[in-house]
């Protein structure tokens, strides 16, 4: 290991593209409330959001394919090149959305092209998470892996935070009519340009892992992964399913919930989410360091047990919060519990797989569960609201947390690979 490896500087450099990619992916969710009418003009406001949520979910459909392709590539050809390709691909999808003509210009081809651009972004992000998590876990020093690997979610949430913050800035500079007409395109252009900076940082990264592992017969093999490490694969599927569902419920969907259900103005909801996401971001290293002391398994049990009990009461209180301060406080409670998982999300997966299938094992299992449960969270919540059974969705989240709790109980107290 070189002097650069294991340092916070190397971790930040490795995750720079992570920030850009998640910014590009999340800006869609935060701007959709403005451009929904441009692509789906014939629907009512809730229907328009439902359609854009469906496109958001479509981006997740490509994530398992991206997780498989990039994971296989990273295990066979190295993590660094896979990270470079993923950020370039994400930038291409973001730039495409920025330039898309609307329904008024080309009719139904407009939403079709929107779906295509989101599929490209989903493919890129499917590869980003697993490869970044693998790289960061491999360069992190023993005894500090939880702390150092938590910076993946610092930059992940940072990308989401910057997306929300940029929307707040645009709301202050532009009237709502201009944001709906063309202003929503600005963040997508910014995201594409920021990828150039991330590309420069990633091109200087040192390779992790070993040449022997990359040349092994089972390197990047899905068959070998499923045959030799089925328990690890199923464990990651289990806690990613619930973790992703909770994450997207209390982050991307919350902005719409605060507007549609709690009755807050759009600008107020955006500010609440910006402050909440900032606090969520800075708590990640603290919780990651905590896992180095109490163990990843304990972190997972606190996360899943807490949200299993508190999700429904928190949402019920949010609907009647009345003030931005109370709404923000309730969301922060949920995010605090969630940070027990997000801070170790990458390392707890990486520790379950050996080097030769680690990127594939982390990336594919995560992307598969995330596509099914995380990608559909917003759509399911809006569908339940439109059907008049909004509360059922939050019981569904609680039930998934019970499942995560049971999966976490079966986790080894000391991980078989990379375990401190």
C-alpha cells in the first residue's frame, strides 16, 4: 500500500466522482416537480409526478445490469478504469436530459427520450456504487475502515445535498414560471461539466486489489459468486432491500411528501430537505467510526430495529407538523437512525466477499435489491396516495425493516474478508 492509500485524501479523491454521479442522478428527483408538465402535460399534478416517478424508477432497472457489467469489469481489469468509465457515462446521460426537447416540440418521443437518458444514468450508477465501495474498502486502513469508508455516503449525500441546494438557489433567482419553462435544465448542464473535474481526479487514482486476483479464473464470474458465496449474496440483497427503501423514502420522496401531504410550500420543503441532508451528511463519519468500535452488526440492528418501530409514528407526526422546524426535526430523527446503516453501507458488503469477486458481489447484489425496492419507493408512495391508502406504504417500510433486522441477526460478528 502506498503512502496515499488509507488516507482521507485518497478516500476523497476516490469518491469525487461519486459526488458528481449522485448529483446528476438526484437532480432529476428535485427538479421533476418543475419539468413534469413539460413531458407529461395531459396529466393532473399528482399524475405528472407519478409519471416522472415512474421514469425515476426506470433508471433503476438498468442498475443491476450496470452492477453486473462494471463489477465484472472491475474484478477483471481493475477498479480505477471502471470508476473512470462510470463517471463519463453518467455525464453523457445528464447532458442528454439537459438538451431534451419537450412534449410540445416532439410529442410522445420526448418522454421516451427522457426514459432512455435515465436508463443510461441508471447503468452508470449501477456500476458506480459497487466499484467505489470496493475501492474505498480496499484502500482503507485496518481499524478505521468504517470511518474511512463512510466517506462514500458523505459524497453520496453530498451530491444529493448539492442538488437540493442548487434548486433552492435557482428558486431564489428565478420565478417559478421560468424554472418550469427552461430553468430546470441548468442543473443537468452543471452536472455534466462537473464530471470533467471528477474525471481528472479519478484518472490519478492508484489501483487497489492485486494482479493475481484479477487473473484468477473466478474473477468477475457471476456463476462463481452465486455458487461459492450464496449466503453473503443473499444477506446483501436483504439489508439493501430495506435500506434502500428507507433511504429513498426519507430523502428523495420527502420533498414531495412535505408539499403534497404536509402542505408546506415548495420552497420551504426544499429548504427543510437541504438542512436535513446537510446534517445527515456530516453524521456519516461519526457513525462509521462508531462501527469500528461496536461492530457493523450492532450498527445494523440499531438501524433496522429503530426504523421498524418509528417509521409509522414519524410519518404520522410529519403530516401534522405544521412548521418547517418540526418537520425538519422529525426527518432528522429518521436520518439519524438511517445513518447507522448508510455510514457502513459499502464496507459491510465489501467485507463479505473475497477480492476476486468483491466488486461484482457488492455491485450486483446492491443494484438488484436497490432497483426493486429503492427505485420503486417514490412511485409506490405516490400510487398509495393516489389510491387513498397512503398510510399502507409506511407500514410496508416498517415491515421491510423487520426483515432487515432478521437478516442482520445472522451476520457474523467478525466479517470473513477485510474484517478488523
